[in-house]
C-alpha cells in the first residue's frame, strides 16, 4: 500500500508593527499560502488587518512571496 498525496501547500507569514496608538495591538500579520488539492495551485491571502501607506508596499510583499514560491516550483 502506498500513501497518496491529497494536498500540497506553501505558506509564508509576514508581520509588521501596528498602525495605531491603541494599546493591546500586537502588530499585524499577513499570511499568503498556496493550496493544491489536485487542480493546481490557488493563492490564499489571510489577515485580520494589514495597513499600507502605498500600493508599492503591497507589491513588494507579494514579490517576496513570489520569489520564494518560484524557487520551490522550478
């Protein structure tokens, strides 16, 4: 009997300091992951809050993810 791969996943979690003066805010976290259940990779983004000052910050974060993802999928 051989094991069957049901799902593959790649995940990175990014963090940054909070963008408010409220106490109790432990920062912000953004998780980007892929999931393949047999139909090819889907990209999933999860966060409670991720504030940016300009769109280039988000593009840079996505490019960091893409660089790591591409290295694993050559």
